[in-house]
């Protein structure tokens, strides 16, 4: 695992734009960290880095936002059970060749593929520690 230390949200976005270059079709990226750690900020950088010019907003209420028909950004925080996740059709997004970026993936563990990429982001006194 490598570590990047970010001192501002701009540095997080820039780091994520660079990381996005390593992503390929079919990848599932789990963004892990507590509330307010910077998962959505990281997702913004990833999505921008994949050439999407749209503004990225938190999908907290919609559960999943789609960009360019090929990038899917999930926020599963509010999902109460795996049955609800199935009813919402969330299982259909994985393994279909898109790129999935997932916040609170622990809520939908059963739906995730065996192979995922993980990025952990953690608040520290001076900024954010990003492990990948
Ligand atoms: N170095 C940093 N990287 C990312 N976010 C930061 C950083 N420093 C401060 N922040 C702030 O932390 C908050 C992160 O919010 P958000 O990305 O929505 O978190 P999460 O999705 O993990 O709940 C934002 O208000 C952002 O401006
Ligand atoms: Mg978020």
C-alpha cells in the first residue's frame, strides 16, 4: 500500500485525477473512510480525471449517479439492508464493464465483485492521509 498526504481539497482532487489514469473498464473502486473524510471529494477528482466535464455531486439521496453512461458513483450510506439494495437494482451495475466508484460499500458487500480497488482516506491534524 502507498500513502499520499493531502493538505487541501485541491490536492485531493489533483491526486485523484492522477489515480484515475490507472482505471480501466470494469474496475470497482471502494472509497473508504468516515463521514466527512473526503470520499466524495476524491470521487470528484476521479470522475474529472476520466474526462467528465460535469459537476459531481453526492449521490446520497439517489444512491447512484451516472456519468457518460460508463461511470457510476454510489453512496450506499442510507441503504438499510441487502434486500433493499437488490430491489433498487444495484446488483446490475457490477460486472458490466462500467467503472464503479463506491462510498460505503460495506453496506452492499454481497453485491461487490471479488476483485476491487480500495482507496482509504483518513482525517489527520494537518489534512488527509490517502492509502491506496
Ligand atoms: N485534504 C482534503 N481532502 C479532501 N477534503 C478535504 C480536505 N481538507 C478539507 N476537506 C473538506 O472535507 C470535506 C469532505 O467532504 P466529503 O468529500 O463530502 O466527505 P465524505 O464523502 O467522505 O463524507 C469537504 O468539506 C472538504 O472541503
Ligand atoms: Mg460522500
